[in-house]
């Protein structure tokens, strides 16, 4: 995809061999956010789990440079499955997808990558016959809030999560 700024962006699914690169990228970008509360970052174990069994991770590349990363989680019957708080029955927990991390490098912001990631992750959730799509976002992260609402997720509640960081919790029935 060629963007309005002339960048040629390609998105591909990442694998275990990409964990170190993804973790370094996320750490770098998150270190420059105005507040550490804006993003709750998983460690390399989290990334491995979401590349192999609990989800999928995608990277956006401008030539060979990684410019954005996103995670789609399938939490299943994990105790931390956000769907429990929305009243999803135990029998349907395996049909839940969660839009997890989306990290975009400053040089690639404004290119529509987060929306492209949302579209991709929703399509993948539908391919897996998921019934529910959830996401969390910091209340001050207005670009992410706009993007979630643009794809039909609606705010259901706000509460502390991830070690006390406030989060809006969004939901969509697929």
C-alpha cells in the first residue's frame, strides 16, 4: 500500500524469530510516550505466547524498517479473559478475540496503520468464527479511541487494569 506520504507500507504476520525485534521496537516507541500509563507492554514471553498459541502478531514495514506492530489475542479460558467481565458464558470464551497492543512509530503516524490493523484483526477474528471483539485503551488516547469507535466498538466501562492503569473497555459483537 502506498500512503499519502509516499511510503510503501507492507503488513505481514510475524513469527517467533521476530520476538526480539518486536520487543526492542515496542520498548523504543513506548519510551517516548508522554506518560508510561498510556501503554501496558508485555515482555518477550508474552510476545512468544501471542505468536505461537494465544494469538497473532503483525508488523507493518516501510521497506525493511518495522514501523508498527499489533497483537490479536485469543484468550480462551484464561482467567484474565476480559470477556468474563462482559458476561460471556464459559462455553463461548473460546470465541473471543481481543485487540491488544498497537504501537506505531512516530514517523508512521497519520498513515492509517491502526485502522488497517483493526480491519485485519477483525477479519482474522471472523475467520476463526469469533463472536466477540474486545479492546482496552487509556482514556487519554484519543486517536485510538476514535479508531476503535470508527470500526464499531462501543465503550462499555472504565476501570483500573494492568497494574492500576485506567482503561476504557470496548466491545463489539461480530
